[in-house]
C-alpha cells in the first residue's frame, strides 16, 4: 500500500513508521528498504483486500499520474464483508485498476460487478506470445459492413452474404482484391496474435487498455460478427488517456 493513517493523517510510508490501514483498521508498518519501493505492509499475514497484489514500480508510476486523493480509495463489500482498495477512483466515479499479474475469469467478473464504472490497465509486457501484427481498416468503416474478418494472422475478409447463405467454403478475400481496393487502412487499429491468451481479458465486459511501454496504450476491442467475434486493438495516446480520466 502507498498510503496509511500515520499520526491520524493519510501518509505515504516513512522510515520506522507504524500506522493503521485505511481500509480494515489493522496495524501496518512502513517498509522503506533500498530494493523495493517504499510501502506500508500489514503486520498480520491476512490481507484486508482479497484482490490485493504486490505493488510494483509499474503500479506506482501509473498512480503518480493521478492526484493523491484519487489513489487507493477503499470501499466496503457488504456481501463479502470485505474491504476492496481501488488503485484509482476519480471524482466522476470512474475506477481504474492497474493489473500486473494474471487473473482468472471469476475474480475479473467479481471486480467488474463491484465497481460500477471500471477501466482496466494491464501490463502487457507480462504477456507471453503476444504481438501486434499489422494495421487494419477501421472495423466501423461503412465500407466494411458487408464483410467479416477471418480469425487468422493473415489479414483477410469473407463476404457477409456468403455466411448468411451458409456457403460451405466462402471465398477469402485479401485487400489486394479488386472488391476491397477502396477500403483504407488506419493507423489507429491493429490486428494481433496471442499464443495461449488470457481468456479473462478477451472476455472482459469493462474497457481493457494494454500497456506495452512507451507513449501509447492499446485498447482491446471486439467486433461482433456472425461467423465469430473478432478481437483487435485500438491505439490510444497515453497522455490523452490520463487527461480524459482526470489525471495530471
């Protein structure tokens, strides 16, 4: 934890400090070593937040983009009789969770039910076998309405009429096809491949933004299709994201 009550005030960890957890009221002690980032830790091994994960430098750097009063905001779960600590909770009621470790679908769904307006920012540098493949046309382009993306690393389309007609072997069209020559590619949308993907993120109901480092995020999007849904990425400027959600 970055914050605890110390001498009755909400403070960051100070050397040899003993404080109180803002969420559960248990005793916490300051950890101010030279290796890990400075933080407060519960004396008891039982964590007050069942969704807790060890805070990394990645978490802390993200939190610095938001005002101190928006960081580590605690809420009580009446059903579970548990406290949960949001990484960021903005003045307009949006919760942002920075997720560095893997997560199963049950926990993801629990969090999405608990926070009414939740946004995920996920450390994509931890993903194995994940790569951005190539730019694609805007899936919402009106010229795309009669086509569906094939689920393949090789960018191709099939005609929606062929799917509706239940053709056994519908023709696969590449963008070299004369029929598609007027459909422009976009620098904002990308296909990707992911060996052994984390299904929890692909099936999330709330917005998921993947952080691969640098100045941009990639929002995980889904195009609903008759044949099968197509997942793709939308490029988002990190500074614009922070500004939109009341960062600094």
